[in-house]
C-alpha cells in the first residue's frame, strides 16, 4: 500500500539520534512525496545547529518547525523548542508547554499521539535509538489507528531503550536496521526512487 499526498513521516529519537537521523535523511530520495517531522530530545539552544547540519546531510530541505507551520511533502521540520510539538485540527503545528510533568521535552509521545488524533492523511511512525520509553506509547497509538510503524533494531541502535519499549508493547509493525529504514520509507510512500525490499516483521 502506498500513501497519499497528505502523508507524514513522524520520527522520534533521543540518545544517538542526531547521527541516526542524519543517516536516515541521507537515504531519502529528493522526490519523497511525504512531509517529515522530527522530534529529537535536545535542548532548544542546539536545535538550529542540528537543523543546519541535517540539511547538509539531506537532499531534502530541513528547518526548525515554526508555530502554525503546515507539514508539506518533501520538507523536513525539526521540533525546535523545549515545549512539545503537536499537530492541530487545522493540520498545522503548534508548541505547547503541556503536559508539564513530562521529563522529556519535546516529547515523542505527545507528537505521535497528536498525529494519530488530528492528522487527516496517512502517517508512518518511526522510533529510533534513545534512552527511556518516550515514543513507545505514541507509536502504539499510531499502529492502533492503522498507521504503519517502524522501530530501529537493537544492533544499529546506540541505546536500545525507546525502540525496545515499542517492540515490547507490540507497537512496531516492522523492526529494521537503520540502513534499511530510508529505503522502506521511500517504498511505503511510493517514491519513484524507492528500493523494493521485503519487510522485516516482528
């Protein structure tokens, strides 16, 4: 199954994430017909530098997500404040300090759950290397709503915390090594440059 024009790839990561994200973005084709939104646990003071570095590693444009931005096919948006990023009912992005009790900011769970609740198109949730459990519950919510979900495998994860938590929950439809995630995303999105591969399931 391929995804339609209003499709989103939602990516969450923590420890080891910047390098993993750079490798993933480097493998995505320039004709990718999907929006990409990234939630990386990172202090806001480093977000602009990360976005600039990722832009140099990717054939797709990368920039910090701004309030009221609308995800667009072929554009990579990176959460850029210490608040949580959400999708609104109007299909744009907003930042919010709530829930305030969450230790990880911005929270992958908050974003994934907002995608599940608000995004009008199809979505693919991707959970990469990271410490803790953030993103596992959100990935499960996405899968329960019929969206495709991918977790990075243990062998290629710097910290197999977040992906492992998702696997334990049964939230990941596929568990893939990092180098296979970008080709699989291109395939799912129907990119002309997609590399056809057999999925690796749980």
